[in-house]
């Protein structure tokens, strides 16, 4: 059984919504779990225990990415400064029609390399060719909830195929892989198809990861076509009986919010995407006040440029203060709670998101040696507003060290870079008439 | 005469508002200027020329910080989640009354260390005890425009003192130091005092750096008290006849904008501060359409947490798309133009902000080896939305290397950290009744 101790680091925690820092502590890891956190006592570990020097480092839980399309890092920068409809129909959907399983494999490697470098240890991913993504999750050492995205126009046969993926990978990689169903959205999957999805999810006893109520236009179109909001469609189809990740969900009605609160559903939000796409933002108190789990998401890099939850955390804090014109909103403790525990709640993973004995050993060490991290007058403020993905030094997931001194230990980045770059010219082709789906206008 | 060549880097430039990248080029530096930029030709430099290996790096101009309070890094994290009035009157103004010249010296060292680490080579600083700041600018190798902040309640005697600072330092440090006048703002300096400032600035043939029209409340209060907007007060006092940096200036009226456009004034903006303080934002097209110079600013770290213009650049782009609900706004080229050339225009420094022969050698090399920088499909998008301060590897200012491989060469950071930390407890004291000024409510 593996075991090691991280010596003499600062440990971030929360008491309710109050940030709490223990300075100069040791974190003891036994197998894939945290065994103890104790004040540093040099030499206490004895000569046989492996040590990681944490001096000067801040230990935080691995970040939890509640909604991503990881392999889209392949298309980073492919569609800039364009509105959402054009972004989908003229750039992304045509380009995605070029993807092969092997492309997705290399994209997943690059995206997971980026997430590990950014201190993310858990991702709820929603994409195509998910066997390839699962393979990379397995070999990279990350933790993931994987959903194979499916559109209604692909038919029930395709849905069935994705259930084979689910049974192949559920609980694999020492339990690091969870698999859910991934119908794309109520605007690209109608009520009947969603109803079938809900049945399948119930039979397999799994959850559903789906886009919903992303824009007001989507809500208006849904009302016009079905006389129901997207959330009401999900309710009536039975989807919300299942554990559900609602991606984005910026435009639920008050009634929708109550529906979500009454069901095992949570919301994953990626403010960077919403700003970039001009999609608008929602006051997060509306979710919080009803007890709806709320977590951070990166979305795909084609829309948010980076898979960086430190950036998303900071943007959520900044934009909430902005849209409410009140500096007191989105306090340090509230935003840190969303980033760590909120993510775990959205993904229904009660054993991650916290550095405490008994929790899974998903631990990140941040350097605090840039001048921007000094002085350490208010470590919670430094964590939210000054530190970032580039300060991540060491990443541990499930008790395994995935990065040390910024060097990735499970991914050959040079090889990934080369493989991705030689695919680019083909991937960004836009062949007239070819696209994976059509975003309705 | 010093000379060296940066070998085989990628060079960022702009053709109008079109980003332009030259891959695999050499940048030749002679003394404090760029001599040539040529396609890489290994060995061409001969054995006697010092080389900096730029392979894999992106060369950009040093960033230009158009408005800062550098030593406020001492108070990073001291006032979080509080509205502007409370922030000033209950936290910052009381704490600033504790500052000694020696505190400011160490604060300037920490702040300039942070800026160099973040690829900033020019700062327009506005603070107290500016002799200490000037000394640090001199020894650190940075370039700066320095203004000693003065309030009307300190009297004309104090203003005169600051002019002595100006004559002591104008043009010093091989011309790297420029000094301007720094009346705080029209809300803490009345019309007569401003009039005196304008006279003094004219006599000394220098510019003025001043806060103006930061909030709608300020504008309303000015109209109530003087029947004039803050910008009109500056005009009538003669300030705008001088080269002027207007800090923030979020709430000019249409008439004000025309006044600014008709004078040698520019605007420095720090979106991170505005978001955090819930101050609102302004559509930047309103400045751009009138040809008003617009640059990026960090403001002080007590309000923006970091002295990081990459972050401010990204926030400006994101928030402009957001407030106009249009992803086409604040295009890559437009935002990059503001970040580099816009900053130079605001500070009236025509020899910086561009990597071209004849320009001053203020050059920054960014690493492109994080997974977040891959692939290099759209280098302008990577620069705005994926790269950041933590990717800065090498910083050159006035032909001198200030940082190499992320190691600061002119500042002892460990010593600065220690000196700053031992001052903290005293600095954050709030002695009843003691504050440098009172923010009017």
C-alpha cells in the first residue's frame, strides 16, 4: 500500500463559509485517502515514509470541473470574436465533423495535461468518442465523470451505443471513472428522446449530464415550440429524477429554479464562456438561496480558451460583484465554497473537494513565491484574486502524484504537442454541408 | 556599448488592428534600442555577440501600466468584499496614514518585482513619498512616469514640495524616469487648487496624472457642488491644456468625451478594480470612436489584488463583449492595440509599445510551453485569452535584462518579502481619527 507525507505546507479549509488556514502542517496519505493532517513535527514520519516537501506551498483540494468538452482544446482559437450561432454552425459543428477517435485521444491527452497543470483532478466531461477519453483518464491518473454526447438526430441506436460505453467503463480505474448519459440538450433532443434517455438512465442507475437553458433565446424557442421551458421539459421527461448536471443553466425561471431545487440536480457554470460569447450572467444567489448545488466549469477551450478553474473562480467572484453593483457579494468564503465543495456536490461526489482525514487524496500544492502572492496578509484573498493555475506545483489524485515541480509524470507533453499540431490543418477544415449538428436559430 | 541578440523567437506586432506574428526571428539590441528584427540565421551574430535563446518564446513589447499605486501591494488583501466608500474611509486611508518613506521604499520594491515578473516595463505611478519610488525605479531598471499624489487639504506648500521631487528626478536613470504632477482628484482638490496645479505644470512643462469621473456618484456630487462635471472642472482649471492621464474616467458625459478628445489627455482603465468594487464599466468604443488614447492600468493591489496587465487586458476584452452582449466587440486586434500602443499613447511615450527598429528595447519573452498555450492555431487568441503574467520568462527594459528564466536580476525578492512582512502588523492598524484623506459621501 502506497503512503507518503506532505511536509510543512499550509492547508486550506472551510468552516462553513469561513476560510480557514492551518500553517505548517503535514498531510499524511495512505493508499488513495488522506489519513491525517497534523502540525509539522520534523522527523516524526520515520525514515521509511516517502516525503514531499511542502515548505512554502499552499495545499488545496484538487479542483472539480463540473462541465467540460476536454478534447476541444484541439480547436483552441479556431473561432474568435463570433456570436454563438455562428460559432456553432459556421465553425465548431463543421470542424467537429472532422474528428476521428484518434484525434479525440490526442485532444483528451492535451486537455488533461492542461487540467493537471492547472490543479484540476476531477472533470465531468461531455463529448464524443468517449472510450478514448476514458483511456486517457485511466492512464493519466485523473478522476472523471464521463458522458458520451448524443443528439436526437443520431437516433436511439446511437444512444444504445453510448450505453455500451457506460457499461465498459463504469467504476473502472480504481473507481476513478464514473459514467453518465449525455443527451446534448433539450434544443437538440426532443421530449420523446429525452424520455427514452431518462428510462435508460434509470435502468442503468446512472445520472445525466446535459446542457440546459443556456440563453434566453433557447428558453423562448422552447416555450414557443412546446409551451414549456427547457427545465420543465427535462422534468416532464423524467430526466430530473436522475442525478443531473445542468450545464450553464443561466436562464431558468423562478419556477424552474424551484423544480431544480426539488430534484437531485446541480448547475455547472463557466463565466469566461458567458463573457466571451456575450451570453449574459445570472445572479448566483438565486441558486444558492434555494440550496441548488453550484460548481465551476471550464466548458470547452474553443469557447473559454483555457481549462482553468482558478480563472473561472475569480471571474465568478468579479462578475457577481459587478452585476449586482455590490462589492460585498460573492465573498471570499462563498466563492471558495463553490469552487471546492460546490463542485463535489454538483458531481455527487461526497469524498472529494475537502482536505480532511477520510477524504480521497486529491491534493494540489500551489507555490506562493511570485511577488503577486506577497505578503500573505489575507491568504483567502490571495487564493481567489492573486494565485492561479500557473502557480500549481504538485498534483496528487487518488494518492498518486501526477505532477511534481510542474513536471507531468503520466503524460508526455512533447509528444502530445507534436501529434496535435500535425492534425490541425485537417481539423479546422470546414467542408460545406458537413457538421455534427445544427444549432437552431 | 551593450549589445545582444535574442535568437529564434516569435515576434508579435500589429498592422493597424491586425495582429501579425513573425515566427523564428532574431531581435538585435544595440544599447537601449532595437536595431533590427531579422529571420533567424544561426551563427550570423558572430562569436562576440551575447545571445539570449528565444526558442519557443513569444516576444512582445513590455506592457505599459497607465495608472498604479505601486507601493499599495503592502495592503494586498487588507480590505476585501467592502464597498468603495468603506474601502477608502474605514480601511485604506487610515492604513495609508501609517506609511513611512521606508515602508513605501519596500512596497515599491515588492510592487516593481511583481510588475517585472508580469512583463510590465513601464508604469505611471501615483503615490506618496515618491523619492523612494524613484530610487527603486532607478535601481530596478524599470521605466516610469512618477507623480506625487497631493490632496488640497495638504496645502500649496505640499504641492511645492512635490515640485522639488519633480526637479530632482526628471529625466534621471538614463531618461527612464519622467515626473508629472499628481493632484489626487477633482473630489479631493477643488477648482482653485487645480488651477494652481495647472499653472505649476505649465511652468515646469510637465503633465498631470489625476483620478477623474470614477463613479456616477462623483459626477453627480460635482454637478451639485459646482454645476460642472469633474472633466469640465479640469478643463476650466486649465489642467487639460497639459498632457494628462485621466485615471479610470468611467463616467464622462458625451460632452466630456469631446472635451477630452480635444485635449492632450488619455484614459487609463483597470477593469479588475471596477468589477471588484462594483463600480460599473464603460463601453470603450466611446473613447475609441473619438480617438481618445486608452490604455490598461493595474490600479493599486489593494483594489485589484495584482499588478498584472495580462489579466486586465483579458478582463477588458471579456467585459466589453459582455456589457454589449456581442462577441464581436473588443476583437483580438483592438484589445492588443490598446494593451501596447494605447498605453504608450496615454503616457505620451512614442518610443515604447512596439517591437520595431528604433524603438526602445523594452522586450518581454513569454514561454509557450504550458499545455494551455497549445496548439498555436491562433497566436493572437492565445496571447489575449490563454497566456499570462506567469508565462513571462525574460524581461528587458532599456536594453538591460531585468529578469531571465523567471529569476529577477535587479531585486532581492527574499529580502523584500521579509522586510514587507515585518511591517505588516503596524501598517494594517487603524488608529481612530487618523487617515490621509476622507472620501466624500
